[in-house]
C-alpha cells in the first residue's frame, strides 16, 4: 500500500480539486500573510511540502523570481503539473518516509499536511534539517479536536445532521492515523526541533461560503467509507448535501494553527 492509498482524502479523486479550491479561498490570505512576513524575495529557495494544489506554489514562484527555486512535493502530484516551470520543480515525495529532497532552503512550508502523516516526528525533523542556517519553517495545521463541530449553533435537524456527520468524519480521520489535536502542539514541537523565535497564531473562519464547498466535497469524497462503516446512510448523506446546497447553515472548519520559527 502506498502513502497515497493510506490517505483518507485521496488527491486522485475528482473531489480533491474542489477541496483545493476551497482551501485557496479559505486559507490562502492567511498563508500569504505569514509568508510575506518572512521576507521571501528574489533568489530565495523554498520547499512547499505536500503542496496539493498550485496556489501557494505559484505565489512563491512569483516572489523568488527567475533567480529563485521552488520545490513542490507531494505523495500525489496530479494537481501540481500546472505549477511546473523554469523555477518550479515538482517531485513525488513522502515527507514522513523519505529523506529530504534537498537542503539549504530559505523557507520550508507545509499547510494541512502533517496532521495526516503517520510519522509526523520524522517529517518535522526532515523539514527542519532541510533549512539553511537562519532559514524559516512555517507549519500550518488543523486542530479538529479544538473545535469539533460543523455548525456551532445546533438549532435544527440540518445542523444536528451536519454535526453527526462531522463527528463520523473525525472518527475516520483518527482511524487513518491523523492526530486530531496536532495543531495546538506546533509551537512546542518547533521549539523542541531547535528552532528559535517561535511564534504562532490561529485562524477560524465562521460562516464562510467556501466552508460549504469544502464540506460538500469532503462528504462526497468519503461517502462510501461513511456508508460502509455504518456511520451514515445514503439518504442521510443526500439530505446533508441538499442542506448545504440550500445555503441555510453556517458551516465552519476546524481552526488552522500557524507556527513558525528560525533555524539557529
């Protein structure tokens, strides 16, 4: 079984593109704000870990310019082909199982990746080791245990169903090896990895339209797993998808915690 086969939300499924678009809408402004604060400029070398889609890779490529280099890696690079270019290298790589694909990077970034990686400790060690002295690691990951609901206000049957299905999804994530409380550990883990000037913040979108897009794509992607495990029926899933389409629910995502620090 490959790493891609172990991943609950497979990049090879057609819903993956919808999820990447939702991530772009929900989280790119936060990610770009953090990357911008790192002072990435022409000639910089960056490693985008578990890139998934192209938005962050393209943003980095624009910043580093022709003299820079952006390495974009993932266990499945299906959706990354469009990002390849003169200063962008796309490579299949499992950050939790393989040696670093390079060294001397000015910036290493991973968003919503490590929570799903079985050997998170090795992955973090690999990313830290790939930095040049003075380079910065930025890790952004979810903490579903910190806020487990799909709808904060459970004021009707639609919201109750949404929360029950979100709980089922969290169960499947845990069974697949995800650490549902990983986000909150990032500041400590970065310090323990030897990084200095560690800081962190969190972003928690409430009632964002893209949250509905993400919810619908995710439920469709794991539908068979939910039904097979007896966690939901096809009728319940159809009803939930119809409720999302109707637009009457305030859907939320898990908080995304961003932590960054510099290599001594």
